């Protein structure tokens, strides 16, 4: 049987709020280890919430902006080939209005999972707004960016998402921008946003319904 050691003390957090130490009254080693494990799990969950989106399995806007700033600095300092895709879900409001916000959330989550499956481990995918997503692409040539955007749009367009007795058919518009040395993150986002808006207008202009 495991030996239980009696320790004189009460559990206290260290200065980093990550570990428990014992001082004062009695506590067993097993109790202290258990409380320490619970604390570490809570800290890990808080750290996850800081960088992760609350709805989808993607990073959130805060983490994305930090990474975008780092990628821009890396491009300026070391060079390299990096790109940004900026995506907007088409007609999300109509989905919410017709089928409810639960359907809209399912649509967003399904799109997020599809985007994760379309990138490499060195890339970064984030949800940066209610219906907006972004991807930072590592080691990609400028000539490949537009084709990558088209492939992502086509892939999402093939999704058929079951919700009750209906199937949701998502559609996104995507723009792109090259992360050039010296470019400001805000300017890069603006370029990608304008590219996305042009793609959305072209799509809407081509409709015959």
C-alpha cells in the first residue's frame, strides 16, 4: 500500500500562482499533490482561453494579432515567403434568421474544422470576427496565394452540414495578401480585406438567381 506522509502545513500558492506549498497546519502529501494537480489544470485552462476562440477549435483574434505582428517582424528581419488569407462567411445572417443561431454556430464550427484540415502544422488558423477567419501561411510563394484561396473556397463550398432535417451549405469569400518585409500588420489586414471584398463582389455579380 502507498505510504501517506503527514506534512505540517496549509496549502499556499507560490508567487506565480502555479504551485502549492505547505506551511502551518497538517496536510498529507496526497492532498497536496491532488490540490496542486487541480490548480495546474485550472491554470492550463485559463491559458487556453486566452488564446482560443470560445466557439470554434481555432485561435482567437487576440492571439492572431500577436502572431501576425511576429510574422511581419520575421519577414522584415529574416525575409522568407509568407502569406495571409482573409475569409468572410457569405450570408451568415440569413442562416441565423431562417434557421436560428444554433445553426449559425454549427456552420461556423464546421467551416473552422475544414480550414484546420486545409493547412499545414506550420500555418495558423484563427477566427477573428463573428463571421471572419484568417490563415497565416508559412513558406508560400506569391503566385500560389490566389490558388490556395480558391482551393479553400472550393473546399468549404463542398461541405454539407446536417442540422435537424436540413442540410446547411456554407459559402465563403477569400482574399489574400503577401507578408512583405516592412509591411505593417494593419496595412496587411486592409489589403487582404479589400481583396476579399473584391472576390465577394465578383461572386455576387456573377449570380443569375
